[in-house]
């Protein structure tokens, strides 16, 4: 468990145009999701059903930590996830990080399982996020859909992890999305609109509207892998807060190419409104 030295840390990756929270989402039954929920049952209410964010990237429908969200409770989450990890047949890893996003305490956990021991498929990755009570009171009008004095955004709800936090403060990050758009367009592979990314979990971004310029096959997916490597090289070269970036690209179906970028962060960049934590950033999209 690494706790960032910064007293306050904003979300590193959040959607510029996230979909406002509406009715409760419905997930799908998931055996591993049920194991995670059972192991955390004494400290958290975790839905056993999961939502698929991108290929093999999943989250529980809902997650609520019963104790105050802090360093100790986040360590408890990590310890229990490791118990599940130890019982798995494949390679497994767990990360849990406590940090502050504006005035809201957060615990974000990752559970990753690689059962294949192969290089041609993604590992299963579960993201679990808990948000605590804000240290400050939001404006009376926060959540009404109208930006009032003192509000940087208002998406019509008080939900966390949707790009506009429960204090009606924005969680913007503009950089990785633009580089992906530029590189994939210049390589004549796809149009991946930088404004259409969504952040369903902290430090995780997904894009569901990529538009390939040609039929997707293995040759195009190989070109996408080369282009993703170019994206990572630019991020590491141009952004002072990026430590390194690793792309993973697989042809997951005859006409579907999935891309996942993992970004590790080096130093904070407050001038850009970016504060990093120990949590790895993930960007995922699909070409089909």
C-alpha cells in the first residue's frame, strides 16, 4: 500500500464528457465477482454482479465501504483481496490506494487475474472504488444540472466517478486522449474522438465510439499495436508526470481489435491540474 505524499490529489483520469448518472445499472453474474463480494462482506457491501467496461475490464455494479474511507480501511480492502488472489490458479495481483480527490477521500482497488499464461489475450481486471464523505459542504444547488457560483460543473447528480464530483468540481484531464486521437488518425487507422472518452472508474477511461477507417483484421490490429507504441512514446516524452506507458493490443475476435494502455505516473503536475497517485492509469478502446 503506497499513500501519496500530496495532501490532496485529484483524479488523474476522468471523462471530459461523462454520461450523467441515471437509473441504476444492471450487471451480469460473475463467479469471481461473487468471490470478491463474499470476501469483503464484513467491511463492505459489494455487488456480486459486474459491468463490463471494456474487454476483460470489469467493475462491480455498486460498492460501499461501511467504515470511514481512509488509509486503514483501504488497507483492509487490500488484505481481503489478496486472500482471494491467493486461492486463484493463475497469476494474480492486487493494488489498493487511498488518496484525496479534491475534498473527497477515495480508496481505489484493482484485482488482476491472468489465467492464460499466453501473450495473445488480456488478463481479467476488476476495478473497485469506494468514495467517502466530502470534507466540505457542496453548494445547495449542486446536483441540479445548472452551474451556479462556486461550481465548476453540474451534471445533475451527486455521484462520484462520473467526471463531476459530489462537490460539483470538475475532474478534467486532457492529454492522453488527444495524443491517441492524433496518432491513430495520422496512421490512417481510426478516428477516436478525444471528446468522447468516459471515465466509469477512477483512473480508468474507456472509449466506445472508435471509428476504424478500414475493415478490422489482423493486419490492421498489428498496425494499431505499432501506433499504440507511438502513443506511449509521445506520452512519456511530452508529459512530465508520465513515468512510462505500456500498450497491450490483441485481436480478440476475427474483426475486433482491442487496445489497452497502461500509464504509470512519475511526478505531480499541478500547473496542468494533474495530481498523481500510486494508481495506474488505464485507457481502453475497441476497433471493430
